[in-house]
C-alpha cells in the first residue's frame, strides 16, 4: 500500500490576532487618555444653571381685577402685570377726605371762638381799668364824707352810702379780675384744643396719603425684566398681601453653581478656567471661570444641619458650592435655562 501523505496542518490566520492587538491598543490609548484627563482635571456632574428669580408680590390684599400677562411672557421692568380691585379703597379714601374737611371746619370754629375770647379779654381789661377808677373815686368820696361826718356836715346815712359805694366798687374790681383770669384760662384751653385738633388733622392727612399709597399698590408692576413663570393666580381671585402671584426669571444673567467634593477643591482659586457641558445639549462646549467659592459646605445651608456631637458619627465627603461665571453668556442665551444639569470640568494642570 502506498503510504498516504499526511495532510499539512492549516496555518492559523493572523486576522484574529491583529484584531485583538488593535482592540488592546485602542483600549490602552483610551484608558491612557482617560487617566491623563482625570489626573489633569477635577470634574463633577452635580451642578446646575442658576439665575435670579424674583417673585411678584402684591403689597395690599384684594380681588384680582385684571392680569396683563400670560405664562412665560417676556416683561420689562415697571410693566403692569396685575391690577387689583380698588373700589373699596377709593370709597374709604372719600370717607377719610370728608372726615378731614369736618376736622378742618372744627379748627376754623375753634379759632373763631378763640378770637372772640381774645376780644372779650380786651374788654375785661378795659373794664378793670374803669373799675379801678371807680374804686379810687369811691374811696376818695368815702374819705371825704368821713371828714364831713366828723364835722357833722353830713348825716350818718350819707356816710354809710359812700362806704357801701366804695365796698361795691372794690368788689366789682375783684370780680373783673376774676373774669380776666377765667378768660385767660379759657384762651389756654382753646389754644390747646386747637393744637390737638390740628395734630389730629395732620394724622388724618397722613392716613389719606397712606390710603392713596395703598390704592397705588393695587397696580402691581414687574420688579425686573425677564420671563414670567407659571401664574399662580386667576382673575376674580382674592389674594393676601405678600402672596406670590408668579415669578419673573431673569433671562439675561446666568451662572453655574457646581458642588465639588471637598477633596477636589485644593487647587481651586478665583479666575480659573472651567469647561461646561449641558446635559440638554451634549457636545455644546461652554467655557467659564470660577467666580467664587463658598465659605461653607452645602450641608451647612440645609434646613437641619448635621450635628456630629451626638456620638453617632459617620464620615461623609462634603460638597462645597463653587460659583462659575459663564463667558459670553449672551451667545448661549437661547440654550441656557435655570435648573439645567451641567457637567463641569476644571483643568488643574
């Protein structure tokens, strides 16, 4: 028998080896880049876009008469956004103004009474002068009659009459002095009453001005420019003073607040460049700079800050808020929204 030739062993194909080698090289390059990037950057995805949000609050209570804006409308500073019903306040104002006029009329009457009392006082002074003259005359007559009676030139009745006339004149002078003192006291009382009434008038005038101010508050204006959020009020609804009607979002100024771990901020300082990427717009590269670092961790601003003095201490890595200013913010206004999540990367080498 002829010896059959043994088949040659098939040579292994080098393609598989090449593919594995390429995968290893690519993985190595990718891993090297990732490691190099991680060593040269501090990153976090615990970050959000922030902006100023101002609530629109009425300063008086009342029923909503008109709402001049809709959800998500753009407004300017000082633009009328809500008007409350002011009819009741207007009626109160008319009543207060009528009360003021009545008080002013009372002052006029009191001043007229004071003038009359002053005139009477002048009359009393004149009467006192006349009474003093009468006293002097009666006294002289009485003294003269005493001498005449001593010389038996007149009767005792004539002497008694002159004495009574003298005593009557003295008493009349005293009464005039009493009337003068009473008139002077009455003038003081009237002046005090007028001063009190004038003070009440000033208070009523101030109350009227305050009422006018309240009426002006029935028109609520936008405190700043921006976009309206969702309205929390409808026409006809009764609102209390200080109740938020809606909020206005400032659509011109944005920044980022990134919460980095306490182990990441060692090399951070103001002015460092930052790379930003929005989760809503992946691939859109935005740059910024560190504006400031918080002086306290985020936990310290929580409603119930942790108390480690209880003995049940568990160490947790703290987060430090870092404020980042966005460069050329006007260029990205169309994609920036308050509250959007941001991936933040800070080169540290």
